[in-house]
């Protein structure tokens, strides 16, 4: 299947400051739709800050200054008058550690459906089953849907959080190092799921692991000290890097 060349998200001269300290510096990027974009770079380079700017989650923190544009589906979401909850509904966020809600497995997935969609009990059950099937969890939990989600393994909890995210039908999945707290087998399951889900969602993955980015990315953005050093299709980025800092990062000279 041919990939779409349409960009889901673009930033134009995006700057983010915390307590007058620049973290993101004049970033101009393009994130293609229905592909998996990996954001890579050393610890503290601004990867998570960039990711959370896309759903305006940064604004819940004190003393944050954001300038520039974040264009989603052709609309600058930083301009006045936008409904922030609607923006966040478009963006499902998956954190480093899974955070299931303190309720049953079923209700974790149903939670967003109850808020955003008017569904009867049959439709709700069908939707929950579909989402759990999408993340490969249904067969593991179908006989204990009303058990607390906290009883699941960490890997299962992360897949449950992914099911909860896709239940409200977002357009974008924002994944902040979603495998960093998982064992290798559970991490591999999440990687496979993200590769599967990109057919229906734009997936943006922050990762500190170059090997992971090489395995899964269609497009790569390399951040260093809050600036975009290089971006482009994954094959070109890894096989023919153009910037000296990119070459040094890929070779392990800087980390």
C-alpha cells in the first residue's frame, strides 16, 4: 500500500521555554500522516517536550512560554479560540509507564467511550472487545474483564492503555518511550502493535534506543540541545546522514 505524503502535523518556528529557560528552539518539522515517526536524541534534548506540545499538554504546567505554530490537519492549534479538549481527543498519549485507571479492565477501555460517545450497553461491549482485540489483549482478559486493571502485568497494562487511547478514535498516537519500562518480550509486542496501528493512525514515537528507531520508523527527527539537527525518511536518515552531529550520534560518539 502506498503511503500518504500528506503531513498530519507541522511546526513553524516553535519555541518552548520553562522558567525562561529555552528547551525547544525554533523547530520546523513535518510529520507525515499514517506513518511511524521516531523522535530521537540524547537524554534532555527536548524529545518529550516536543511530543507534549502537539496536544497542548505543556500548558498545564506553570511558567511555560510557547511561541510559533503547531499545524494539525492544516489548522494552527496554537491560535486563539480552539477547544483544547477537542485537540487532545485527536491525540492519544501513551506514557513511559502504564497508568491504568483505578477500575476494571473493561471500564478502563469504556471510560473514554462513555464520555465522548453515546453508546448503549451492547455497542459499548462491542467497542471494548474490538479495542482489546486490536492490541492483542482480548484472549488474555476476556474471562476477567471485571477484574481490577492493576492485576495485569506491566506489559498487559501498557497494551490496555493503548486500547484505552484508541477507543476514542484519535488521529494521532503520541508514544513517549512506551517500551522503556517493559521486558524485551512485552516491548516487542508493543513495537508490533505500533507497526500494525500505523495503517489507521499517525504514530509519533519518542525513543532513546537507536535500534528501536531503526526497526520501526518510517521517518526520523533528530533533536540535539532542543534543536532539530536533521529529519527525513528513515532509510535515508540512517544510511546517508548529512549532518556531522547526526553522524556522531549514530556512531555513538555523542550520546
